């Protein structure tokens, strides 16, 4: 009876210490291929193998803020834009872990018949309002080309896409895989004017966490980081499967063709030649700081804690398997002695 009780206790202990740690990933938009690497990390068991039970939460399109939920602890991880640097300068203790898009996916879309070919051609043109959250580089691109953006006419009516089709405005802020796809489906010829082509080389879809999370749970952060990148590598090497999983489990309202279009476009943003997956550098962040008007001394004050770097905790952390082995050994000693004495 004693032995049976000890075994039951041991099983309970092992199940407790081996329990999955629950964390939440807050996305910056609704479910689509843009986040396929995280879906595949969960689908293929990479998070599970790391001891993580991950909830992937899509954003509210009306308020797609990912910084506040992570800073407050509502979510442990988030996906955000390069504005995270300004957030850090402003005192939000956020830590950038990986840049899944090496370039900005935001562009100006103009009609194929438009006389706008370069940023300098925007003088006196009509544009859509630009989101200050994730499209700031679009206005900076125009300013750097000598355009007085304060004199541009901004369309603030409803349904800007339809207004653009009806020539009520000249250029519309778009995400490279969304509005261009719909316009192509409608047979509306267009072209894109993108910051990347004019030296506006900024990161996007940045995986991040909070400094508090990193200090309290450094190993959890590292496990999530490694499992997420593993999911992204798998997604890039198995795109048809990643598209199917995205459609079946997360975005049933999108067609396979639409998700395939998104995947094909984003592939060059995620894994451009000579750049490793998720890569970030101090040099590029410094350039981004300059583009956003952040003083170099301000950047220098935060840079050491802004970019993620895993540090092994000083105190020894015993794995649950080692702890279980120790417990079994301790339990076995009296049982062994009892067996010896009973024979005598």
C-alpha cells in the first residue's frame, strides 16, 4: 500500500513539473499567411516540445495595438512594426527579438495610368490618411524627396478603395499582399511606390516581448524564440502545407489562391538573399532611428536592452526529468531497506 501511494505521488509530481507553460502571442492583424511561421510552430509541435502551450491571438482590426498588451503582461509576446523603437525611447520596456520581415510591406498604390512614378511626383496629389502606427515610412519617403506632406490633400471619407477606383484620390496606402490582390482580381491595373526602393529600409513584423518577461522567465523567452524560428523555417520550406494549415485552422474565409499570393510576395521579405531568418542588427536599427528623427544619444541609451540576447540564468535550473530521477532515488532508499530487512 505504501509503495502504491508513493508511485501515485510520484506520477502526480512528474505531471505537475512537466506541465506546459501557457503563453500568449498577440498578432498585429487578423489571421493570414503573414503569421504562418507561428501557426506551423504550433501545428508541428515545436512549441509543445519546448514545454509551451501557446495561444495565438489575432488583433482587433479597429485597434491593432500589440505594444500595450505585451507591456501590461496581458500577452507575453507580440508582433509589431518598427515603431517599437520609438515605444522603447518613450519608456515602454519592450525588447525586439526578431524581424520576420526585413523590409516594410507598406506601399503607395497608384493607377497604372497615373503620372506618379516616384515619391517626388506626389506634389499636389490626393492621398489616403496614413496610419501613424505602421505606415510612417510612407510619409518620410515623401518628405525625403522634397514633398511638403502638409500640403497634400488627404481623403478621409469612407471606403478609400472604392474612392481610389473612382479617381477621387491619386494614391492609397496599402499592404503589399492585400489591396493589390483585390485590385488585380477586379482587373484594375496598378503599380506600387514602395519605401524599400528609395532607401527606406525598415524592419517589420518584429517579434518582441517585455523586459519584465525576459527578466523573470529568460528560458521561456528563449524557448519561444527558438521554436518560433523553427516554425518559420518549416513554413518557408513547406509553403503549400503552411498555406493549407493557415486556411484550414486560422483563415477559412481566405481562398488558397489568395493565401498563396500572399506567401509568394512575402517570401522575398522574409528570406531575402544573404540575410538569415529574423536577423536584426544595431547598424540597421541606428538607421531606422535616424529615419524616424530619433537622436543618436537617445538610441545609444536604450540599444543594449532593446535587442534580444539570451543569457543563461546564473542559478542552476534542474530539468523535470532530473528532478523526477532524484525523487525516485529518494523514494527507493526506504523501499530497498524495507525489502532487505523483510528478507532477514
